[in-house]
């Protein structure tokens, strides 16, 4: 269960949210367009970041651009 300590992991990179127009899920409550987020873990499809609720969460890469 390595995901339990992701919040304390070093930041891999910084990304910026470019939109919150999700087709299936409501992400505009936990992401802010234009805000920068620290990536704690990454897979092929998802970034795992600390969102606006101060919890670690996974989001599709389509919402972000790398800085």
C-alpha cells in the first residue's frame, strides 16, 4: 500500500491545470484552472496530486500541462 505515504513523497514535477471540463466526473470542486499543482506520483494516464481539499487524488493528464 504505497499510496498511503504519497502525500509525504518528494515532488516529481509541477503541472498547471488548464481546464476542469470533465465529461463524466465533477472535478471543478477540487481543481482550479490556472493553478499549479505538485505531482507526487504519475502513471501513463494519471497524475496524482494534492488537490484543493489537501488530499492526494488521481486525475487524468488531459486537465494539465507540464511547466
